[in-house]
C-alpha cells in the first residue's frame, strides 16, 4: 500500500464533528455507553425507582383510627394478606391464571403444530394474520364485544336456544363456583375471555419451538416402531416444552395482573389487580395495595427462574 493511501486512511477528519466521529470510531465502547445511558436511566429511575417506592410502601401500615400511613417499618401489612378475605383473592387469581395457561396450551398446541409442520407459502401468511389480527384491535373493544356475546341476550344464548341446548347452559350456570346469572357475569365468562385475549401469546412461542424440531426425528421414531402417541410423548412434546413454558410466561403473568377483564366480565369477587386498584383508590390503603403487588412479583420471579432452567427463553 502506498504512503498516499495510508495517509488517506489514517488522517483524521477536520472539524469538531469529524474529530468526534473519529473518536467514537476508535472507542466504540464509549459510543455504546452513551447510547445505552438514556434508556437505562429511564428504566432505572422511572420504572425501577417507582416500583421500589411502591414496594417500600408495603413495609408501612395504615392507622386504623386516622386512616393515615404510619411510616414505621413493619410486616403487619403482609400479615393482612393471610386473612381469609385477602388470601381468597390471591388463591382465586393464581388458580384462574393456572387454568387459563393450561387451557391456552391445550388449544394452542394443535394450531401451532399445523402451522409449523404443514402450513406453507400463503397458508403460513394466513396463519400469522389469523394469530396477529386480534392483537391489532383495541383491548377494551374486544372485552366489551365478548361481554355482548356472552350476555343473556347474546349470540351464545341465541345459538344454544336454536339448538335446543339452553338447558345445558342453565345447568352450567347453576353450578356454585363457575356459574352466575349469565356467562357475562360468571367465572366461566372471565375464563373464556382470558383465553381469547392471551391466546396469540401462547401460539407463537409454541410454533417457534415446533419449527425447530427436525422432521427426521419424527421419521426416525416411526421407523423404530413408535406410534403417533409415543412419538408425541417422547419426541415432539419434550422438544416443544420450552415453547410451551415460554408461552405460559405470557399467559400466566398477564392473567395474574389483569384487572380490566374481571372488572367488565365476571362476578363481584376480586382478583389481585382489582384489589390493588381498590386499595390504592377507593380504600386509600396504599401499604396493602403495595403488599398485594408483591405477590405476583414473587410468583413470577419463581416462575421465571423455573422456566429458565427448562430453557424456555430459547423459544422466545
């Protein structure tokens, strides 16, 4: 290489902007630090700072006489979570989140399997549109649409009446826990809407995991005499399990913290999100609201730790 060529490469550019550009080119780590500092400050100060301030409130208590916050460190607020009325809220929310997750996985797996193994070309595009399209519409619009669908005068009741199966719906709604005056004000309706709203978050990770399953493993299982059930149990399901767990992270956590769906569709019994909203709003008991907030954080922390051990993050 000639001396002229070397000088043209090594010479710095004139002017402050040129020198600054050369400096960042020679020190890429400094450039990366400057680019990451604003979002990290936003995350650390605005999000984590506000979250820490909220959690700090859970170690305070409310004065029963004046209704003011007593800023003395105590665990009495956490003990209030164990009284029957509050513990029922926690248990109800966790059970609903677990049932929604299991049902979503059972429904999503066949859809994701078909998309991963058989859908090609334009049918793959149709699959992605069908899964993603509900996410493009307003969350509240979807919930209120389901309220109309599940209402006593809604299309579900009308269809069952036409099929002469209204007695089956009445029998189901007469059950003590899952029933109610109509599907729109019952745990069954809440369960259905939760599944519909969070289903895409379960389908896509499972589909991504199933696409990583080599087809020759399935063929080898058949060549070795394995029937479809054995192939599913010993080959497909273990390899798809990280995707199922990844999807369950979304469905479980979103159900655990949601308060809008139970507020619009469901009975008068509270979920954790509703309890937080009621305690920090109407009741003005911010320490108890903060203590309720800690519950899903702890549950999801343990859940994410177990999911990471199962390799679920590889399917995200």
